[in-house]
C-alpha cells in the first residue's frame, strides 16, 4: 500500500515492482522513478539530478553516470571517436575503452565487408564511419522499435551539458545520410558520450533497465561504473556488432 501511495501504481504493478526490488521498498521507489521516463525524456532520478546541475540533463543521465549530480567524467568528456592515423583510435585516458573498442571493431568489420581486405594504414572516410555507426545503432533498436535517436549537444550549449535529439527511421538507407551529417559532433571531444547517449535513447530506458536486471532481477549500478568510469557489460552488449 505504501508503494502504491508513493508511486500511484496499482496493486499488481506495485507488487511486481517490489518483487523486482527484492522486497525492499526504498529500492522499489528508486527503480520506479528511474524508469518513469520514456526514451530520451522525462525526469525521475535523473531529473532530480538535473536540478543540481548547471544544465538540463537528459532523463537517462542517472542511468549512465555514477554521480547523477556531477558532470560528465573528464576521460569521457575529452574523448572523441576520431581516428588518428589509419585504423588507430587513440584513447586519451582510461574509461571509455569499451565503447572505443566496440566502435573500432565495427569500423574494421565495415572496411572488410566493403573493400574485401583491411589495411591498418588506410584511414576510414566519413562515409565508412557513418556506415559503421549505423551498424552499431541499429542493433540497439529494441524488437518493437522503429526509430534511431541521434543525440547531439544542444545548440549554443557547451559540450557534455544539455542535449537535443533527432529521430530517424531504423533502416540503413534512411539512416546513413543523417548519421553522416551528425558525424562531426562525434569526431569532436565528447563524441563518445554522444554515442552512448544515442544507444541508450535508441534502446529506451525501460529496455536498458531490463537488460541490466537480467541476472539479478533488479537494476544494480549504472552503465558506466567503477572508480575508473569503465563501461559495464550492458553497454558492450548493445555496442558490439555481432
């Protein structure tokens, strides 16, 4: 009854949520407010965090970062998706290595399928990078999904603060030109953050939370985790192209 009064859920829904939280009321309430926002929008836990930040954070901010009241970790804020020479994708600081490796492998796979062979010295062009990004984003689309959400920094806002989204149909032909136009933002500092945000927004908060709760039945931790702000297995699960 207490969970119903706090959340406004019906008895059956509240019972299911409480079960997913292992019977703990506080955890159940946190889960409700963390999942009460739809893809790329809403308030919930991240909305409360946004009130403590000097910018309007996206609704999934608290699902991604360990400190929902703090800014984006420096290692992530400074990291782009730009290749330096050939197929080398430099990592500036420890943290976003998982996403970088997933993107690099997608680019190499796209090079191989397009050219039939891989030359480590030949840099990928923007057209090929756009194709590889489409590969990564399309596999994050849930089974009942029809769109991909491309997240950019809000016009006029500093990087790694407020964001804006655009929706494109979840098919390659429609996506690739839009991704090509979006690419410069990813090749700039903070680009790796935009890719993670786009994956989460595309998959949707509820689907991501289901992924995170697969083993234990409840959401534990955040997508970026640990003292070095590393990628969780859930991030790799929808970033690695199989």
